[in-house]
């Protein structure tokens, strides 16, 4: 029998202990449960424990100082935002004084040290499961006995989207450049944010990356228009195609009724979107008839919101994307800002603290002007990719 080299450090350590202790103790060790011997092998030295305590105290002191400074800064952000909202309600002009003009503090102190001793009570929090396309399809089948009609080739979906978008008043530039930014220029109708294998980082799907909450909200608010459009489509069909469209129409009516059964409030739509029923509704974004309407109206609601607020010129694609990403009210705050102010106002004014500190793009491109510029630059480069060129050709 050939001698095998032992490469596991823990195994080497355990063998060394056995070879150096008296035989009687070695026999005792061999009779101990593996959990006990593992704990002995992993036990931290007094020096390691003391070092951990010292470094933990340093970390806690630095973090407490940072949190005090950051807390004051983000409280000021909130107060300024409230002040701007109040001035808008009174139709008063917004000036530089209505924004925080300093950049937020970023933590640069020591990292939290790793405890050398096991902490069984500190269990890892289970990450919330994000449904993927397969889950949406199963939910649609379970909840409504229905499967969305997906295209054989994504160009068919792009053509359907282009027809709906143009008829609604969106421009080719707006639709294509937002698509290029949201999907990286090559996404298809079922592209999901951060999808890897069987996991995703978000429920955002499609050309405009709609969340489950977006789908529920659009069904609640625009659902009757979607039903009317599908009814008109069904009237021109016959045979099996007519039967399939009528079944889809019946499912759509049920979804609209369910979405409108809760208060018309984002938090309520979010709660519904986090259920199998909401997942089934989100499956509509994959359907070649309803999906383009959902995608179009996600952008169109921002255009209409800006128009209602008195913003009359066409939104650039980057400006529309700001409203798409941050919400209509917050996005319009950036869009309506004079160019000179955009150079001076930090992006932090338009974020919550937790969102900002997790957003490296907003941190690096830390003024409104820089954020819009980098958005435009990414739209420029991604618009040259095959998927974006294919969408442009569909208009």
C-alpha cells in the first residue's frame, strides 16, 4: 500500500497531538465524541481571545463615531427633502439652499474582527428567497391554470413592444436606450436581474426590469386598459387562436380584480407581490400580448407624471431612467434641476442612507451631473450591442 501525503492541516494537527501525548490519554481522546475533539482543536488561545477583544473595542469605537457623524448627515438629508416637498406644494422655487451640498461620510475605519471562538447563538440569517422565472410560471399554472405566451424568437417580443411603445407615445430613443441601460444591451424579454443558475438578486425582469410590485401596481392601475386592448385583439381572431386569447383575457380580468382588491398603495402592492398570487401576476410580464403593455406603461407613467407636474419638454432617456430607477417624484427632482445646480448637488440627496451606502455607482459619480453623464455613457456603449440594435430595428 502506497503512503498518501496528508494535506489537511487539521488532520496534521490531530496526528501531532496523538503522537506527543501519553498512550493512555491518546486512548481517551479516541473514545471522545468527534464534536468534543473538534472543539478542542478549534479552541482559541488566550492571546487570540485578548487580541480579538482589543480589536473589537477599536472597531466599535470607530463605528460609533462614524454612525454619529453619518446619522446627523442623513437626518439633514431627510429634513431638506421634506422642505423641498413643502415648497413644491406651495409652488415655490427650489434653490441650492434646499439641498445638502456636502458629500456624505463613508466609513473607513477598521473592519469588524472575526471572533476566534465559536458563536453558536449567532446563527446566520436566512436570505429571503427571490422567485425566478420558473417560479412565476409555476405560480401562474397553480393560481390561474394558465401559461404566458412566450415568443419563439425574442425579436417577436421586441416588435410587439415597439408597436405598443410607439402607439403610447414613447420614442425609439427612449425605449432603446433604457433597454440598453437596464439589460446591458443584450437582454431578452425574460432577462432577470442578477440571475445565476437557479438564483437571482431581484424579481426585476424584462426590457425595463419590472419588479413584482411594478406588475401588481400596473395591473391595478392600468388593468382596465389592458383588458380593453386584449378584447379588441380577440375580436379579430378565430378558432384556436381566439380560444387561447379569450382564456388569457379571462385570466387577466381575474388578476386585475385581485390587484384592485387591495388599497392602491405601493406597500400593499409589494405585500401582494411577495405571494404566489403576486408571482402569478408577475408572469404576465413574460406574455407577448400583455408584457409589452406592462413594459411600456412602466415608462409611460413617468412621462405622464412629469407632464402633470408641468415638465413639458421631452424627457431624455437618461432622465427617464432616473425616474425609472428612483421613483417618479425623486427622479423628477433631479430632472427639473437647472444644469448649473446639477454640478453641485450630491446624489446622496436622492437616496436613503442604506441604499446609498450599497450603491457604488452613486458613490463614485457623486453629483447629479456625474450620475446622468455615466448613465448616458452606458446607454451609448450598450446601444451598439446586438440586442439594442435589434430593438431599434423593430421600431
